[in-house]
C-alpha cells in the first residue's frame, strides 16, 4: 500500500506522461532555472573578472537606490493600481466583445470586425506615443485645434497628472481588446452547444442564456487569466509608460511605475546588480501576492487553482 | 422565422458596440497609412492627417531600396514563425495535456515548477551567457526560435481549455487500450481546435513581432528577421537626423517619422492576412458532440 | 505545507545547479585574468630585451582577423570600403578586420553583454559617454601601457597629446586610445534672416538680442514656435548661455550628476552645485517668463525632436547647436529654403568655452582579446597614416569623395552610401589627418578662431569619477536630472523660488551631498597627485 504513493510507483505508472512533460521541464530548466542563479547578483558588485559567482558580496547595498529615493512606495503603489485598473477594464471589455461576437449572426461582419480589432496590437508603442503627442500637443494638437475651432479654451494635458491615468487606461484597453477577446471567444466556443440548445427549448431569452450559461462557463478562464496576470502585477509595460507619457516631470507622480523608475535611474550606470535587486523586489512581492491569491481560490474552489 | 424581441435588442446593441470599438481601432491605422506617405517635414509641422498635405513615398522607397534584402528578411521571419509556431504549439499542448491529467499525481508540482519561472528571473546577463556560451546560439536561426518556443502562460491557458473535454472520453479511450500519447494525438488535438488556433495565433504573433532576440544574438545582416531589419533602417534614419555632424557635411533630411508608420504597414500587412485562416477554426459546436457520435 | 515543500524543492534544485554553473564559470574568469596578465606583461620583457636585439621585428607571420565592434549602423558601402582597408592591412600587418555594428537603438543593452559573455573580440569603440568608465572598472578592457605603445604603436606614442593619455586614466590605468582631436564645446544661434529683417533686428550679439527675436516671433508668427527645445538632447542649452558660459562653468562628467567646475580657476577643482547658486534662481525665473510668453511649446517636456530638426522643417524660427553641426545644417537649409536667409551667430560671448575631453571618442581593446598586439598595430595605422584615415573617414576617393586642390573634401553622389565621417571612425580621429569639407557657414572661420583664442582647459577635465562608493546616490540623482531638474530648466514652474527650493531639497534627499563629498575628495586627491 505504501508503495503506491511513492515517486517510483508514480513514475512507472505514468511513464509516458513523464516522457511527454520532460521536454518542457528541461526547456524551462535550461532557459529559466539555470539563469535564475543570476539573482545572487542582487547582492553582489558584478565585475567581469569575477563573473556571477566570484564578484564580491555587497549585502543589501544594491537595493538602496530604490528605497532611499523616497519614491519606492509611490511607484510600487502606482504599479499595482495601474495593473488592477488594466485587469478589470481590459477583461471586462474583452469579455463583452467576445460574447457579442459569439452571439451575432452576420458571419462576414463578425470576421471583419474581429480582424480590424486586432490592428492596435500591431501598432508599436513608439507610434502610439507619437499619436498621443499629436492629439494632445498644446499648440498644434488635434484636440486643441478642435476646441479652438469650437471657440473653447485649449487644454494643457501635459501638466495635468490625473488626465494621464485615464489616458493610460484607455490606451491599454484599446491596444489589447482584439487580442484578449480572441481568448475568451475560444473559451466560449468550447462550451457544449447542447446546453444552449436545451436552454432554447426552455424558452430562455438571450440575456438569460448569457447570464446563466456563458458567463459561468467563462469563470475558469477568467480566474486563470486573473491569476496569471497577478504574477505580473509588480511589473509594468515599460515601453507603454515610457512612450506614452515620456520623461514628463510634471506628471510623474501619477504615472511612474517601478520599471520606468528603475530604467531611468540605471540607464547610464549599467549596474547589473542594481537591476537584479529591483527585479528581486518585484518578484518577491509578486510571489506573496500570487501565493495568497492561489490559496484563496483553493479555498473557494480547488479546481480553479493554478497549482 | 420571426426574430425574437430580445434578439433584436441584443443585435442592435451588439452591432453598435462592435462598430464603435472597431472604428477606434481602424482610424489610427488609417492615420498610419496616410502618414506613411507624408513627407517628414509635413508630419513635424502639421501632425498626422487623414489627407496628407505633402505626399512623399520616400519611406517606402528606402524600405524597398534593396528588395532582395527585404524579401530575405520576410523569408527569415516566415520560416522562424512557421517552424517555431508548429513546434511550440505541439510541446505546449503536450505539456498542457499532462498537467490536465487527473491521474498524474505531481501535476500541481509541475504547474508550480513552470509558473515559478514567470515570477522569478535571473535577468539578462546569465540568460545571455547561457544562450551564447553554453547553447552556442549566437548567429544561428535557433537563437530566433528557441527563446520563444514555450511560454508558461500559454501552457497554463491551454491546460485550462482542456478541462472542458469531459473525462469520460479519456476513460473510454483508455479502456480501448489507447496510450497517453495516442490519446493526446488522436483525441485531444482534434478536440481542441479553437484553443489550439488561439494559442497558435499568439505564439505566431510573438515570433512575427520579435526583434529583441535578433538584436541580442544576430549580427549577420542576412539573418535579420523582418522586424529587426525595419528597426535597423529606422535607427539609421534617426541617427542621420539627430547626429551632430562634426565635419560640416550637409545632412539630408531623412523621413524617420513616416518610416515609423511605414514599418507598421509593411510588418502588419501579411500577418493580418493570416487571421481569417485562424478564424476558420473558430466554429461553434465542433467540440464534444461531434466526437460522441 | 505542500507549497512550502515545493518551494524548498525548487530552491534546493536551484542551489544544486548554481553549484554546477559555478563550476563551469570558474574557468572563464581565470582564463580572462591570465590573458590580461600575459598581455600586459609580455610587452615589458619584450621591451627590456629590446636593447639586446634592437632591430627585432614584430612577428606578424601568422595571419589574424581582428574582430571589432563599432557603434551605429552599417552604411551601404561599408563592406566595399573595408574591403579596400583589409587589402591594405593584409599587406602592412598581415591582418584583416571584421566589423560588427551595435545600432544606436540597442548599444546600451548589447555593449555590456558582449563583455559579460566572455566574447573574444579584439577592438571596440568606447567613450566617456559609452560606458568607458563602467566597463573599465568592471575589468572589461585590456590595460594599455606606454611600453606597449612604444613597441606596437610607436607613431601613436609620438603623436598622442599627453592630456589625452591622462584623461583616459581610470584609477591610474589607461584602457583606451582616445582620439587625438581638439573639439570645442561651444554653441551658436541659428536664426532666420528674413524674420530678423521683418522685425528690425540687425544682429544677435547676446542673449538679450536673442530674446528680442524670440519675442517678435512669438507675438507675430503664430504658426511658428520661436525656439523648439525640450528634447532630452537639448533642453539645457539655454542654461549654458545664461548661467554656465558667463561664469566659465562646465559640466563635470558624467553630465547627469549636474555638477560643475570653474574652467578659469585652474588652481582649484571646487565643485559648483549650480542649483544652489543665485544665478540659477534668476535663470529659473527667466525661463518661466520665457515659457509663459510662448517662446517654446507648452508640451516641450515631452518633445522628442531636436531644435535643429524642428528648425530645418520650418516648424520653429531658431535653433541652438554646436558649430560643426551648424555648418552642415546651414548648407542643407540654404539649399532647401534660400528665402529664409539663414544666419548663424556666436552665442558664447567669448567666455566659458572648453575644449572637449579627448575621451569622448576612443578605441578600447577587449581583456579577452587574443591579438592585442595586432589590434594596436591596426590602430597605429589608422591614427597616423593619411591614406588609412582618408579611407575610413571619407570612403574611396573618386567614388565617395574628391579633394579640391586646397585639400577640402567634396562629397560625391555616392557619399550617401558611405557618409563622410559617419561610420564610427571617430575613435581614431586625429587633428593632423582630418580634412575640412567645402562650403558651410560664411563666418565659420571667424567664429572658430575667436573661440580658439579664448578656449580653456582645466586639469579637472582629465579626472574620471569612480562612483563605486556612491552608486545608489548616483542612480537617484540621475533620475532627478531627467525629470525635476528638466522641469525647472524649461520654466514649467508656478513659483520659481519655491520650486527651486524644492528641487534643492530633492537633490539633498537623493544623497547629492554624499556624491559631492566623494567626488570632491577624489578631485582634490587627483589635483594633488599632479603637483
């Protein structure tokens, strides 16, 4: 009896499965786990002669630049809040689009609109940044030109920190709506169509079907995507923040996230140790958040947990 | 058949919402199209306009200056995307299948093993050393394929999609004497076409848009993928425009602004054509019922 | 509990493999060390034995390929030109060079990586703004000694400016061959003559005249931005005219620390923390006024286009740039917009003109290089022989450029395929071999010779800051330079007095005083060592 729980027994029983999962295990071992040793750099003063292992230890010295700046709390808070806002709004929009698309009849309309919604994904942040500048430039921007022609006062977005919160959230939603909705669409298509047929026979209207069948079936996908995004909650899309907002000192308190702050500080220094330190800080916080969230999900419904 | 009232309301609302969103997505792209055929000076002075003030095809002329190079870059990208996507998709699905097997005792441990890598990373340096010194991938096509081959997020999403396949199917197949690999190949893959198409699309897009790995690992110009090829052109133009020419040579104005836009057009065009192909697999109702019969 | 066990397992595995990797890693650094010692020692005994066998020739019987990294992008005809170069090199030193470029968009990432990976390339472009200091302190470069120069690069040994050699020292050791070229760090106004005539401004002699010009444009030419500054490249140019030049101040490298010294006061190297001076406060007030009057865009903080580019394209009415850039720009603007009647005026008022550090361009040798001798011999050729310098700077004669009888360079049609002086040949530029290009600003020579008469150097320019003790502070202060400091300099303030005070406070919090203390101590020690 005891043997039945052992690793060997399991190995023997699921030989093929172990073989099937091995490529991925090896892959992540080589590409992620071995390089992960680089985390020690966070506590070291990296030199080429010393390499990763022989460079001298410096304790927590590499973390100082981040915590002594007085900005650590602010940028951490910004990072988390932005990510939560992105998470909620982007997913809401993507689910809405996916549900509508799955229910609409016109095949051609669906296909074309779906393709077109994908376009923003291909527009690089550099170009998005240029567009934003063209929209909001005080003297020549499209918005102010329009306001002027209507006899209204021009607005100065570049000195207005709170405007950027909305701009960033809107831009993120716009960029990912097509991409994200594909995933949800695939999930909806995976729902057994017999359930819908049964509901039709019962005479349920479309809103009821969405509410009682589609949305509950999406729960698993939503939760898994939520958990996966939580793992990245301490990271920010650097390109997005940097290109859309730029180095605008007037609004940084509202827009600075950990990644932009770190890159700006270390760009000219090239200190691998300090970069590693900032990364480790993000990772550790993420780990706590994700472990907590996973635990919570497990309590509610074990089936949805990540691991 | 009479259209029911709730249908009507839903359809009208739905079409309006979709149209609005689509409009927001299309208009900027139109600006990109028109902007890419505008002169540099006009973009700097007048901004982006739906009807360009000064038409200039200079950006495209520069991109198409050496068509053989451009074709080569397309070729590299297509090759890397096709090989990478097919291989990556296969391993992703296979891994997901194992992680989804209820009788695989350590599946949660393995999930954690994979997931952990998304939270902790060793940073650029050790990874670069691994790729260059130990895997010897500098200046190889493998350097463009290998780093994007598998993605934990996709594996876990794929696993989640597999949950919708009823366990009964696996069990009956097992009773028929089918092994795991056969079940995966013959049953699971055909059953999960929409999710395979989705994940495949994502993997393909990653390959298509990747220039970072080329930047790090490829020095040979003939091996540049499309995005990096274009990126190089842009950075060259930017340099010419911004550099302080010390010797006093007259510096021609380079169309760096329209180039940013033309790049998007050149790189996006072909992949958008791929999308309808993927959509083919987004057909409702092919799932469980079809197999049961 | 399970989770804890899983984490433990993962950690244990990690440790196991870090041990394995450590095993692999040990060979490499050791090998690197060896190389370095061999390389830096071998010339010494060799030069000792020089006495006995004076005529001993350097052994070049083995053909070698030198791997060289340059910054920028490969020009279309680069391989053509370097094909020629390689023919010459093959004949002279039995070597060829193989060049890889690091693009402007990615060199900041790639540069440290080629060192970190233990690549055995031979030569790399380096500069005080391109990681010279940080790679040198990390052990990336091979130390270059005078003995090595004597033996492998004798002509460079003779021709090199002693100041340049001194500037290249990091902790007393030299890791690059700096360029041998004097460049002035001084700026000019470029304005439109047609607008000057329209508003009755005859000449721009100083900042007040310039203000009149900006004011006339701001009031009357609504479609033009008077001066389109704000990009990261040129947001601080007005600071130079208003505050730095009049007091003979110049930046201590690295610039983003925002520390200055007095060029005219040769006896001391006292750091000036400019934001605490009354002049800076006055400047901040003036800039606020100028910004409010609309001399530049209200969106200037996120401007990504330089004032020069904006001016060329007719978006703005003036630009500020250094003289040689102005020279090139002038030629192209006169051709495209003759009706503007572009004029260039000296903005320096005869004060505060420094000769730029020589180490802003140079070539370094990799610590892992297998052929440092041949690399030095290569540099000796391009740094000292006109035919080599001409080839790599201007391209192939008759194809890319031609020479006038007076020795001026005339670009030919194909010049675009190998831009003049645009192929990262700056690392080995030399005053004696550099040629002027025909054309340009009419008063170029006048301005240049005026400046040369009053140009200043200061021993502190040769000083390189070792920031290893205050890295954290440097990181936070760097951040302020690009954000809060820029805001004040561009006049985006409501109450300059209060906001300058706040800026000073922020610098204090960031640990600026610690940097100043450390930097000052190093400067004093350095100056003492010269006495």
